[in-house]
C-alpha cells in the first residue's frame, strides 16, 4: 500500500515506475568515491569500481520477481557495497517478464555472465543476487558455471516452492503473498531447469556449489525458504554462513538511505564480502 494505491498489476507499466521511484526515495546516494561505468555489448549492465579495488570481483544479479527493477535502481546500494568492501562489482541487466519468457531471460544472463567470466580468467569471482537474483545465482553455480565461482552471496533468495504463502509475514511486509504467487509463474521454470527448488535438491546436486553466505531478512515472506536452503546446504556438506538480519523485511537493501536498520544490514553484507575476499 505504501508503493501503490492499488494492485500494480493493473497499472499500464505493472507499477515499474512506481517501484523504481520508491527505491530512489529510500535508497542512499551513489557513493562519490565509486566510479560507475555503463556496460554495452556483449551484455548490458554496470561496472562499479571502488577507489582502491582489491583483486576480488563480485558479479550481481538483481531481484524483482523477474518483472521489476534494473541495475540503475540497484546502483546506489551496489556503490555502497563496492566502497565498503573494496570489491569491483559487475551488475547485469536482463529483459523482463511477462514480456520475455523465463528461458530467454536465463539465456541472456547466461551469455552475459559467461562473457564477463571470460574477461577475468583466473580471478576469484563471487556471484551474488537478491531475491530471484539469488535463485538465479544458485542456478548458474549448479549448471553453467559450476567450478568457476569462488563463492555465492545470496540475499533473501527465493529458495523453495511452498504451496501457499500464508505465514506471519505474507502481508504487510513489503513483499506479500499475492505478488509472490504471481511471480512464481515466472520463477517456477527456473526450478524445473534444476529439477526442483534449491532447498529441495538432492545433496549430490548441491555439492556442485562453492561456499555460500546466505543473508536472511527476518520479517520476510521468504525467510523460511532461506532457513530451509541453509539446512539443505549444510546437510550436503557445503560451507554455509548464515546471517539473519533481525527485524528487516524483503528488499531492505534498497532502503538504506532512509532507514537506519537497513543501512546496518547493508553494512553487514559489505563486511561479509570483505571477510570472504580476505579468506
């Protein structure tokens, strides 16, 4: 209700402009010490370079249910991460549903990430994503780029396929059950590509993953999925660090300019990047 006065699916642009405007009001300004470069062919996106970059590289896939946002919306958050962690970040744009089929979205990202990996032979690459971007990061780490990534950083990821969304945080906590059920129509094909949702995959499948840092927003409709994924990865013997962001909802990383607890959550993500960079 804060973002749109009515169901955004009834709006001409599905509420995309409203969602982007909301993020711009609540996000931080771009960090002045971080240079931001628009990327072109063979993939679209942004490269964010901190003043004194380390040898670490972070690739980032943004969330939004495959329907919303782009790298410009996430640039303020990513510039904060780059400045605080010292890691250069490449963020990928991709075509959106429902105009684009899920398979075509995945294919476009596969091409872009593959091209970016080829530009950094021998470098330590962390693949990160928030929400459905976290699910996509898991998908690519399991399939196309297994063995080529040093770590995953998953921020409140989509990780399971519950029959209904009727939990404590399914209404009134930014991402609600009705919207998540709509997104699932676009997300479920990714589950099918892997033979199931990440939290339900067999241990031998999950063992393809590199070490994982999993960030869970406590007041998030996806929190239970995050905990289920953490349990599955640990049972499979994957080195898994879990960071629970107490009191925070879905998409908190976009609100750190106006909400102190969201800024603290962003700082914890940056600290995790620093630690994994140095380990």
